[in-house]
């Protein structure tokens, strides 16, 4: 099936041809075909001049500080960081095209009036709450040593390749238990792009079982963002949320100045109603420092259990979960995904960071994400 982008181009070329023919026959009927071809070429060039160009992507590796910075158009966009004192590698911080941070500072660089809950929520990451019974999602420095045997970690192994001309960074990691035994290997390809006030991240994650593993449905997953205070919903009363182990996390009443985030999905649900719903995309819109910013997570049609369930919370967690199943939707079919040793599973997701994006804007991006 032809993509919307190709159909759009075809319609515009047809319109240009029609315009040139009218111009040719009504005003200059003596023009020959070569002249018409030149006119069409000139109009195509002019039309193309209005399409915003892609901005230059640069990678700046800092091995001493265990990070690779990603600069777009000469500005820091994000960084792939892999510190030894974290249980996973993440993209942190993440900025808009204008330079405003969209990610929460805590726990790496706390900012005033931020929540200090869920210390495992850092930047943009991917992991899951139940692989062979191990919880990879909730692991952090906050877990007591005597409890660590119940958790897994995603250990950075190497930078596989960097190609700034394509905005592509490929990294390898291992999913390990508390003893360091490898359950799965991970190869993740990031594709970074920026143009005309828009930034995007494609994350393609290939998981290969080293030993037999099973993913069991769990709400704690799969790709997640923890966002700046501006993107939260205003809090008017004390709130408590359960983690994967049923432990309550207290969230006190906060000052709500500048807090104005609103979720929506492709099916028209808004606010807290997006949680647990399946949708090809979920978006979050807020004003930060006078600028309207929309963030969207797009699921890929080839992903397992497309469209994914939304694990988006008003306190700033924005996640999409292809393995949630009955943890979100009691009437859903059971999700249980076994991988034999040597078998692989790939997930593809896109993150959009732009201005006041409409549903149509996001739908066009989703149509091209194939």
C-alpha cells in the first residue's frame, strides 16, 4: 500500500503538471515540450525549497564520563548515558528544538518542586517487569541489597557503531540477573532526526535469548519516559500509586504553578482515561515557559500485540507497553511470550517532540512509521 507521504508527493506533482499545462496552453501556447519540462523542474525545485531541511546530527563521545552526546543543529538534544551506578542505560536529558528540557531531573540532577518518587524513572529507557520472574523495570539504587536477587539489570556492553550522516547510534547490552548471568543480549539502534522545530527518536530494540526466557504480562513496561513537572497533571490531593510488588508510593500535594499536561490518544481518550487503553499512539501536550510542546510515543504495526497498551500516569510517567495484557485489560488474552535460546524479539517505537501537533500531524507521522 502506498504511504501517505508518497501519495502526498504524487498529488503535488500532478497538481504542478496541471498548473504548468494551463500556464503553457493559455498564455504561451507556442512553448514546446522541452520548455514545459524545464518549467516543471523549476516548480518542483521551488516546491522543494519550502520543505524544511533536516538539521545536522553530531555525536560527541565522552568515554571518561560514559556517554555519547547527540547534537542536532549545533544544540544538545540528548545523550546516551551508561553510568556504572545505574541498572540500565538511558537517553538523558532530552530537549526540545528550542532547548527546553522535557525530562525530569531527579534522581540525577534534581530540580526544585520535582517529585522524588520512582528513582528508576530516568530519561527514556526500555525494559520490563517480568522476565523469568525477574523485575527489570523497578531496579535502582533504592532496592535493598537483600532484595536484589528479585531484580534484573540491563548492563551496557559496547558502542557498536555511530553514523552521524544517518543520525544512527547502535549500542549493545546484556540483560542479567543479580549474579551477572546473561539471560538475553540487546542490540538497540537509535535514529535521531531534527527539522523545523521537530525532533524525533526511533528506537529499534532487538532482544536475543541466551537461555530460554519467558515474558509474562506485567504493567511495568515497556518503553518509558519520565517527564518534567510541566507535563504532569495538576495534583490537588495526596496520591498513592502501586508498584509491581504492590508497595504503595506516597505522592504529596505539590505546588501546581506551570503544571498543565494533558494526555490524549488516537481513539479520542483524554487525561487519565488513556491509561490501559490500546492505541497506535499516545500524545502529551503542555506549555513550558511559554512554549507549547507535544510529545508522542508511536507504536509500530509490526510490534507484538500492536497497538500497545498505554502506561501513562498523571505524575509524569509516559510509557507504552506491548506486553501488558490483562494487567491493563482484564478481558484481554493472556500475554505470555517464551523465547527459546537463540530466538529473537524486536520492538520498534518512535518518539516525537514538537510544537502544537494536531491528531492529523501525528497520524501522518504514524503512517510513515512503517
